[in-house]
């Protein structure tokens, strides 16, 4: 089910450095006073990973900086994927030439459901099984920009 998002006009920093006021589109950058964020299509998001995290905390634009080569972009993406798999139990769904799709299984509180099963004399086990077997996953696509920053963008899940 898709929800209609009502996004109001906001200050966007365009590639030429001009600050304009309009509704954001995917990939737009915004300086929030402390860090650069990118519009994911749903919200302003922090970089998932960066080869140079200090650059994200400086208000100067990225476009005057020299872009990194394709091998360095791929390395940044690989490091971000490794971090997400190791720390957030993500699963690689698709590894393409321009990005990687990761899936995150929604957790089930087994302790809560075990307690509820005991309290209800075993009746809650039906609910517990339904939730454990039918859990969904959230998917994001990680993309590396030309400056070594990796950004997550939500994609349709299974």
C-alpha cells in the first residue's frame, strides 16, 4: 500500500550552489545547519556511509570537490554494505552496477510472545506463529555518489 506524501516547499541546494525553495525530489541535497542530508523520496536522510565523513559536517558544497573514480565509489558501497550486514542484520537482495538492494527483516519480540503464551495458557501461540512466519521485510537501495558518500533510498519490499 502506497501512501500519498504531502511534502511542502523547502530550501534545496542545487548543483550550481543556488539555494531555491521548492518541493524536493529524490537526490536533492539540504544543509540542515549541522550536516548534509539527501532527499530519499520520503524524508531527509543522513548518509549511510562516507569515505570522508568530515565533509558531511561542513556547509560547503560537494560539487567543487574532485569526484572519485568508479573503483573508489564501488569500494565505498562495499564498505557500507559490509557495515549494514554486520551491524543491522541486512541481507543482500541484489548487487547491481550502480547500487545494492538490502533487505531488513522486521523483528519479532519472542520474549513478549512467550510471556503472552504462558499467560493465555498457550492460546497466544497462534498469534506468535502468524507474526513469526509472516513477517515482512523493508528494502533499501544503497547508492554511492561521486564524492564517496553512500545514501539509502527506500524501495518496494516483498
